[in-house]
């Protein structure tokens, strides 16, 4: 599983690392988030303290694929409301055929930027990646939700992190780990015109194995 992670880079690193050309408004919001949470891990929070974290996603519009970085709530909303089950993580074994996950898996797949994640007093990182930056596979939804401060309905992106069985050295600490995708799979995972199915999941798992083996583990 994954219940907290860190992201210590600059906005330009994310734009370059994920091939995003963003509007100034989005860049300003991302830079503000990185400055505020530079020394604080991203964690799930409740509805009264909405935890909006950066995710990369794509949408199809007028025959084009639009890639953006958006601030999103780390707990997937399902059918217009927060899921009534644990939804910060989604087990890859249960994605195909699931009523809750099937819609996002089909065409709403995202990347969750990170430079480390934490589990049971340990830090997991890939320092040999450029800037130490990598990405978890994610799923996302968009719903209208009341703003905690104003009470007005606003469009809000929510997301979950896909998990898989842990690599052998990680399993000594926890039997699950996030699905970390290599850069060569970013385009396929994000592509909203490619239907998410078992074939794509199998491809993602196979491509993730070398990264899992390279994860460096240290005590906090």
C-alpha cells in the first residue's frame, strides 16, 4: 500500500519529466504546492481539510490529447461522492471488472509524481532517476464538490494510487507497494484513447519490475 509520499522538486522538473506544457495558472498553483509541502509528506486527509496533490492526466479534446498537471484530492470519489470504502489505493488485481474502478481504468488513468514514499518507518526512493523523480500509476475521477471554505460547488479531481505485490526486498517490510511506471510507459498509461484492460495492466506490471528491484530502502 501507500499512505504517504514525498515530492521534493521544482515545477519545471515535473513539466519536463512528464512532457507537460501548462498554463501559467496551473504552474503557479503547482509551484505554491511544492513550496508549501516541500518538507511535508503528502497524506490522506478528511473532507474538512482537502488534500490536493499534483497529478498528471490527459484528456481527449477535438482530436488532440491535452496533458496537464492538476491538484487533486487523494481519495477517489465514486458516483459523485467520496468512496464508502478505502480508496486511497487500488489493488491492481481487482481493477478489471470492478464497478468502482472500471470507469477510471478505461480512460481516466493518471501519473502521481513522487520522489519517495514511506512505509512502516522506512523510506523508498529511486535516487538514480533524474532529480529522483518517478511516478505511481493512478486512476482519477472528476466531480462537483462543495468548497470547504466557501461552500460553493466546484469541479474537483480525485485520485487513487494503484498498488501491486511488493518486490522481494520490499516485502520484508510490507507485502504491497505502489505500481511505479517507467518513463517509456507514461504515454500509453495516460492515453485516454487507449482502453484500460488486462493487457495494459500486465504490460505495466512487467515494466514496473526493474524499478521495484532498484528501489532503495532506508530507515527514517
